[in-house]
């Protein structure tokens, strides 16, 4: 449940930025030479914006921290309200998300080192632990923690 709401809120904050970008793109004229220049120079402008965020973005956030916090809070609250209204996904969907995240984690464990035999051994240890050993471990753990 926590993953559902936190990912929904994060997606809502990012999606609100994309909606603002879409609204601003509608103001760009597409029929004349200026609009063509804006569309062709879009990659250069994107590179400039990425460079600006890297060089001065943190300073901008530091000076306008109250606006940034208000934006994140409002977008997060709206996203939470939508996620609360829609409700959590079905159990099968949650299982698919869990399996996908586990697969991504295994790929990241494998790619975390250049020494391939160690990566394969680590992935195999994780798979063996998850498939067989975790059940035994939790059985023994719960036996000793009984009141």
C-alpha cells in the first residue's frame, strides 16, 4: 500500500510538470518561420535547460524554496486525493509490480560489479534465498518469538 501511494504521488508531481509543458507548447506558433525555428531549436533549448538546472538549479531552489515546497505539496495532495479515490490496484496487478521490481533488482545486482562470476553467484544466492531459505528462516524466527 505504501508503494502504491508513494509512487502515485511521485508520478503525479512529475505528470503535473509534463502537463504544464504541454500547455506551454500549445502557445508555440507552428505555422510561421518563428514556430519552425522553435521546433528545430528545441533540442538546443533542452540542452540549455539541462545545463542551467545542473549549474544554477539548486541555487534557484534554495532562493525560491517556499514556492517549490508549495508546488510539491499541492501536486502531492492532488495526486494523493486521486489515488485515494481510485483505490489500490488488484492483487494480481500488485504481484506483477512486485515481480517486475524484483527482476529490476536482480538485474541491478548483476550489473553492480565487473567481476561476472561474483555477480552470477550473488544473483543465485538471492534466488535461492527467496525461493527456499526465506520460508525456513521465518519459520524458525517466528518459533523463537512466540510469547
